[in-house]
């Protein structure tokens, strides 16, 4: 039966009644937050906070990042205008997040933290914040390993705090509408879902040491990862070009990130999980598929990632471009599919399109947009106002932040709870692991282990440097 906008809104209203237990704090009380990680994303999150929130502390391992918040220039002068006028004069600054968290309650009287650090710091910062009695907004992707995600989820249960994952498409009315349509059988039985074939991370390079600059504490930046000689290519993201490539810094490298597979994949896989109703589980089979040539796969991503080392599909470093196929226990297949201008007829795959294939037709989805084939499958959807409020190049996050704040103040349900974020990024990690190991894998989503594969299970966690062990 076609889903209507009225039906969707009624369902959303009934969902809001199933709120979590309300905290004792006054709903009118201002919330004081600390922001850990003040790069581009951290600054936009500060700028997206409503006026009812006070930023009481900020933290970054590089002084230049802190200065870019306290005295913003260029486009960020406007983004951070409210902060500089209302909060900056009384805002504490830190380089080490452990120091911020040590005094979060006693000195700075913080209620919550926003975490926008490089991915390899997420787990420790989040768990320490939860243990300090703080609520948490944690940018996606949740982690750099599968085991870290389970530990964060366990910490949320143990402490009873609120943790929202920064997967804001879960709050976008258009995406929620489309996912509910699929989940309620609008396409009939789903046979497969196609997603963009996001590249995985580069292996760590050997770089000559450069003098540190910008007041960076490079030991702190490396954190739980091995300590390496300082080089700006390792930590500075989108601050300069290497040839024609806007350099993505830490996001490129395996020690710090799963690159585009976990960064962008965390958004698209999240929509698949939500649409299929799989927020507490995942696929059971995973395999990487050798292409004819990785050189043919790279041009679509050339503005975001370096070229393959060679044109040999079996090169270890170039397997990060390989397509990946996964299967759920009920037979639904996920295909991370290379872009093809002739693909899927009128529903062409693109840089961030998902295509759901069902008995009754197909639905293509991306951020704040969906369409169906045939078009008449959906009679109406969210109105233009719901679409317009999300326009802004991916930087608009206020409604998602407000959902988090409502959960803190009123016990409202979270749109992106930790279990969902963990299960989503687990699928992204499985894709990168299958590429690295280059063999079919069987995954047990209940035990969260590979079946009868000790070598593969070693990839579920990583050694951590002294001083950065997980509690």
C-alpha cells in the first residue's frame, strides 16, 4: 500500500511517545558542552548548536585549530559568530582531551561533549567522557575497529548516559520517510541493495620528518596509534593540495581511519540498515571481488583519493579499490558497486546513491533525496520545508543536534543510537577487512566474530600505545 505523508507524520508522532526515562534536570536549564576536535567538522558543529547551548570548553592537539575557533576568519567568522559573541570570552581551552575530561564536572561544569576528533581517538574519548558522567555526541564513523564499537556500546549501557552518533541522515525527514517506506514493504521483498564502492585506506607511508608547526602536539595526535615522525601529510586534512588532489590527511591512512569506506560509507550503509530494519545485526558473508583493472575504478574518486600504485588488480595496496559483496542471513545481498554511467537504466549509480531492488520496483536514495521506479510507488512525501532546512553541503546538523539535546533534556528517543552506529560501521570495517585479507569470510553478527578464522579475528582490534589504553 502506498505510504503517505500523513501516515508518516502520524507514525513519527507515536514514536516520540515512547521516550526514554526523563532526567531530573530542568528542561529549561542551559546545557554546557565541551567540543573535542576543532577542525572543519568541529567548527561547523559549534556553529550548528542552538542558542540554548553554551560552549564551555574546546580542545585540539594543535594550537592553530584552537585559534581558528577563538578568533575565526573567512567563512568561519560567520559560522562561529554566536560562539565568539556569547561564549568565547569564558571558554576554557585544552590540548589534551584527558585534561578537559578530568575537570569537566568540577571546574568547567560541563554536561556533555561533542567529539569531532580523527577517528582513531573516538573510542577512548567517548568512553572516558561517559565515565565522567557526560552525555556524548560522537561524529561518525564510530570507530576504527569493530571491537571498539562494542566497548563504546557497553559503556553507554553501563553509565546510562546519552550518546548520539553524528549520522545526521537518520534525522532527515526525506531519508526517514524513504527508509520507512522500504521497511514497511513498499518495494515488496528486497533482493539486493547497491551502494557506491568506496575506497579503503592507504597503508602507512614512509615519510621524512618535517619540523612540527601550528603548535601541534604530534604525540597526542598519534594517540593510540604508533608514534611516527611528524609530517603534515599525516594530520592536516583539506588544508592544501597535492597536485590536483585536496589532501585528506589522516582520513587517508589505515592507522587513523577506514578512509571513504568508513567516512562516507557510514552514511549510506546506515540508510541500508535503517531501511532493512537491521540496526541490531549485520551480514553473515563477505567477499571482495577482483576487478579487471583497479585503474578503471579510480577516476571516479580521483578528487578524493590518490591513484592506484599500479594497474595490477592483485596489488595489496590497490585492493582498497576492489568491489565487495555481502549477504544477510535471509539472502539479501549488499553490493558495493563501481560507478557505471550505463548502470541500472534510469536509476544511475552515483557518488553517494543507494539503489534498493524489490519485487515492486526500485528506490534510489541519497542525502535528502529519493526517487522510485516506477514513480507511482509513493503518492506523496515530506514537504518542501522539510527538504530545504537540510540544504547546506552536508554541514547542516542542527536538527540532529537538537534530537540529541532533546534526549538529554526530555528523554526523547535518539535517531542515531550507539548500537545502530556500531552495526553500521561494522559493515564498513568488514568491507575493508575482506579486501585486506583477500578471501571470503563468514561473519557471526551475534558473537561479532569471524567463524573459524583466527587470523581474521585478529583484525577486530589493534594494539594501543601506552597511555592510550581503553578502560
